[in-house]
C-alpha cells in the first residue's frame, strides 16, 4: 500500500531517453541535438533543454522531432505541477504538432517519422488526461489513435524499434484491465497482455534509438512482483540505470523505490538522500516533496519514527491543494503517536482531505482518509502499536523481529476481547509474514481465521485474504481450491482497494 503512484508518474513521465557513446556514433546530427536536449531535460534543466530543442528546429525545420520534444516540456510540467495553465499549454502545443504531422502525411501517408510522432503525441495526450482526471472519452479517443498509429509504424517498418515502447505500454495497460471489461477493448481494436507488453519494451530497450533508457525504466516498474514472488529483475534494471547515470535524481529515486518494494529499505534511503542532493534545477520543490514523502514512509517501515516525522513534516510544509497527501498524513500521524505525541498526531490525522477520493485514481486517498479519521476517535492502543512494529519489520524484511512480535501477541492474550477490525488486521499481516517465510500451513490457518471475522471498517481485508489463499493454492497446483478462493472474492464489492486487488489478481494470473 506504500506504493507511490504519484512518484511513479513523476519518475516515469519525466524520464527521458539519451544514449551511450555507442548510440551517438550511429545517429544523425539532429538526433544528437535532440539527445543532448533530453539529457538536460532529464536533469530538470528545462532552459538548457529548450535551447537544444529550438536549435534542432532552427537547423532542421522540416524535422518534427524538435517541435515534438519541446512540446513535451509542457507535458512534464503539467504532470508535476498539475497546473491547469500547463495542461492547456500542452494541449495547444500538441495540437500544433499533430497539425504538422498531418501536413507531412498528406504529402506521404507512409512517412514513418511523422506517423511515429503522431502516435506518440496522441499517447501522451491520453496519458495526461488520465493522470489529471480529464474527460475519459477524449482520453480513450486519443489512446485509440495512439495505439493504432504506433501499430501502423511497426507494420510498415518492423525495425522501427522506438515505436515498440509505446505499443508495449498499451499492451501492459490492457493486460491490467479486469476480464469483465476486456471484450469492450477488443471491440475497438485494443489487444494485448502484460507479458507481450514486456517483450515489446525489451525490444525497445535492446534495439531502440531514442527509447532505450526509458523502456528500461518502464521494465523496472512492470517487473515488480508480489512480495512472496519477488525476483531481482526489477532491481537489476533500476540498479543499472542508477549506475549508468549516477548524477540523475530520477534514476536514483527510481532505484530507491524498487528497493523499498523489495524490502531493502535501508539501502533505499541512501538513494533517496542522493536524489535529494542532486535535485538542484527546475521544479526543485515538486521533486523534493515527492522524494521526502517516499523517504518518510521508508523510515516509517524501519520503525524509525523520529526520522519519519522529520521527513514527512517537511513534506507537509511543501504541499498545496493539488497534492494527494492522505497516505503521508496518516503515516505522519501514526509516527507522531508512536513517538508519544498524540496531540501532534491529531493535527495530521485531521489534515486528510476528501478532494480526490472520488477520482478514478482515488482508492489510496479514500482508504487513508478513512484510516486517519478512525484514528482521531481511536487512539493507538498496545495491540495496535505492536501490530505497526511487526508489520514494519515484515515490510523491511526483518523477519525474525516481526515473527517474535506476532508470536508474542498470539501467546500473551492480547487478542482477547479485541474487536474483529483488530483481529482481521492481525491475522492478515501475520499470514503475509508466514507466506514470505514459506510457512504455508501457518499462513493458511491465519488467512482462514481472517476470512471468518466480521469487521466493520476493515472488511476489505477479507477479499484480500481470500486472494492470499488463492495464491497459495495456485502455487501448490491445487487449482480447484484456488478457483474457489477467487470465486469468494467476487462475492464482495464496494470495498477499499477493490480496483487495486483486481490489478493484483490480473498480474498474478498473467505471471503464473
């Protein structure tokens, strides 16, 4: 749940793509200028990047890449700042780029570069509309145009590997769509799955000209697995990027993010600190507050509550009305309370907002709004604090410490007279620890206890517990029993993290 979607947007949609000396030796002069600009853009030096893109336009006015990449600067600024004027600016500039593409295609409808830029631009428009919760029909229309145009590029020239990245991302996105909606996508021509999408990304990474590094970054993200199925693929991609570009705040933060997901939290903090120290160009405030939020949550998972408070309080001081803050305000409140300062905790619990909870991407905001409001009326008790510490030890792979606390809770009578909201949380988190420790029998027993509870607030943990049971049975080859568990999940609706669970189920089944 600490997976930072906003950080992913900032990292992955500010990630640009510039090559090695080997690539430079085999590119044209205009591409060399563009790649220099992307280098500056990647380091958030927007003025220097814009100068390079304008240089490309001046020297090569018929080449569309210069105006295309200059227009994307408004896209990046819109993603990060979420300012309406930046969104309008990007839409206006993208309209101009698309008009120029059409002029070139009127002369030659197989102009491969014009088709590529047209497909990319429609894809960026669709993406921005989705990120900023704009008109869904317009987003879908642009996405459809982008997908079909990039596929046409590949049909005309299978060796145009830069187009594979965009198509790969579309295929991955389609793969995450729940099965009950797949038929609609297929009617309008969208086809794909997660594994096909990754393969397209690999082709772009291995053979692309301008998308090699960006494709590698996406592969790092979309190679993340469930914790109990974790492998080193995601870490290897992200580590390679951080080592190849040691002065990049983005790649250092991305590697830190991947390390957190894999439970290597102490090392992650080193990379977050490095990212902060390298963040010295444009949009410093926006990048700093995002990294502080991530680092504060990392300290929290190490049970280092004073440093969590320090990072998250600085983050809180940098936020504005555009920011989604509920997860960090909740974590900050718990950190204060775990440090013995209930009054300060209340201050941050009460800072959560309802602004974004009805958005398409608002599941996390909705959940942590409720959790924070629950904490206002229910101070953390002894069992709660032990659960927090044990969960954090589990998340940071300090398994023996986590196991000792869960066993202490189990054997000390602290579960007596506990309401079902507390019990389901205990059984679920303890069960997940047992999964990671490969103690399958104990895990099954704990999840079976979880699904028998009747929680009032934490009912979302029931379908999530059924998913854990389904995974266990599936891995054991007991597909009939796994199917029963998946069927039990469908009996629940309108619960916290419902869409997230659907994505987890899809991702699990596509990889197993």
